[in-house]
C-alpha cells in the first residue's frame, strides 16, 4: 500500500469512534465475505479498502446485510 493510501485509511479510522480493523482479505473472493464478517462482528456498517496495481484505491462503504453499498475511486 502506498503511504498516501495508508494515511487516508488511518485518518478515516481515527474519525470513527468504534472502528475495528480486520486482517487482510483476499479480494479474489466475492465481496459477500465482507458482509458475512460484519455480521459475525455484529456490525451494521463496513468500509473496505481495495488497492489495484499500487495506483488505484477503491473504497467500499456497505450497510450489512442487505443495505446499499457505495464504491469510490480515489
């Protein structure tokens, strides 16, 4: 992860009062795994950072289990 992406992630985590970091996730799996993890942790909202080719950062905001999701390209 490029330092800019890492600092953005740390800034967003510091803004959220009850943020919990999860370990690395294989993005080749379907993104349904993210909602399953958030259900296991009793979370209703989740944020997923996805870096492609060390250049593009995608941020997914989702509401579990059946809520809307947003994808941002930074």
